[in-house]
C-alpha cells in the first residue's frame, strides 16, 4: 500500500493489516502488480499515476 500522502497509506494499511511503503520508496519496490485506484492519469495533463522509475526494468505494463 502506498499513497502520495504517507499518512493515508499508513492508515489504510493498518486497517487492512498490510504493510505500507512511503511514496518516495515506491520505485525501490519489487512488486508483481501495481494498481492505480485513483482517477490520476485519465487526463493528458495529469502527472504519472506512479513514479516513472517504478517501471524501470519492467518490460510489461498493463493499464485498464
């Protein structure tokens, strides 16, 4: 669980009994799946939904 607001990720992670990762540390993770559950990225003017470095060395990306 990660969020641009670390306190939000910590709270939801605690509620769901899962670990949270700070947004700045997200590019260092090695998850098999990243899910964007926000409307960020739906407009061309939006910033990337996840830090672009997360996608380094990951040749397959799926966005729905």
